[in-house]
């Protein structure tokens, strides 16, 4: 999070963001067409065929058109949809929210805000982005994601910063964690021993907790086992749900036990013998 006065910045540099988008527009077509261009050039140089040279120039032209098309699309998307920063401005006792895009800015009255969401997206327990979503009568405005290349962003800190500035208006600033679908790559799923370490429980308790917290499991045959020991399988667990369950277990362990539960598990007091 970066702030200038009452400002929350998502894109620190227009030039850097535009350069990154345009760089991707150039690299992607070259990665796709590059091998074919190299092969065509080698064949044309070796054979001297006019037909092959014609095909080569056609490929070069199509690649150039793809680069230009992707660059224009990226520029249009950045200029129309990307929010660079939002800023709270007070004048004559009235606070408005300025939303700055790449080429223009607009103002929004706080009374038009209905809800604000801070969405933290996770993949296999690791954060991939943090986005602020403004819900208004006219629709939603997606701000972000933050430029995580520069510095890590604390989603809870963003929520607190926004909550302090939208008050005392009755606008709820909510935090939401979006884990998304489970990973499709077997190497990213967790073994029973890895899950036991994550949850800080014995290996024997993993299956019971996985069932309780709806952590999906599947049988997987490693490549080495498939070649040398057919029929050998291991049980792997969905990492997204596993990390969600880990957070729930951590919250439960941090909560003090209820009075009734404490009394139930406390050993009975030893009776003092009557000396009279």
C-alpha cells in the first residue's frame, strides 16, 4: 500500500505498467511464431526457393500484425479499465472519492458508496493479488490488483485504512479471501505427512480432519512408481482447502476454552479427609 495524503495507489508508474503490457504484447507472438520463423528462414536460405521466401515474409507480416493488435488492445484496456489510485478529498465538509484511471479521473460521493470489498486471492495458501472493489448504485469499480512487484501489501491494513476514511458514513468495508479452484497439478497437492506438518497434528489425525474440513483427497500414481512399481499410489490433498482448514485450526487454537469445557475436562478435586 502506498499513500500520498489520503491516496491509495495501485499503479505507481503509468510508464512502467504500460511498458510491461506492451512488452508482453511483443514477447507472446514472438514466442509462438519464433520457432516457425527460424525454420522457414533456414529452409529459404538453404534452398533459395522463392515460394519459401514468400511464406517467410507472410509469417513475418502476420507476426507484426499480431504484435500491433495485441499492443493496441493492451493500451485500450489499460486506459479504460485500470485504476491507478483512489483518493479521499474533503472540501467544505463534504468528502468525495476521486478515482483516477490512466487518461481521466472521476469523482464519487461517499453517499453513493454501498459497500467496499478488499479481496485477497490465494493459490495453494500463497497470495497472488489484492484487489479493492467499490460497490455503488451504478455498478462496481475494480481497483487493482496492487503492484506486488514493488512491495508486499497487507490486505487487513488496506481494510483498516479504508474503514477509517469512509466513516462515519454507513459503508461496510469487508475483507474477503478468494481461494479459487484447487490446483490441477499433482506436484502442488500435499502428501499426508506434509499436511500433518501444516496442521501440526500426528499423521494419524489427518484423514479425520480432512473429512471434517472437506479437504478433497485423491489417489495419485507417481511417474517413477508407474514405471518401476505399477499399482503404487499415494494419497494427495487439495492444497487450497488444506490451507483454509489450517487457518481455521489456528483460530480455534488461539481462542480461550469455554468455561463449561474447562470444567468438563478439569480433573476432580481430591477430597480432604476429615480429621475430626
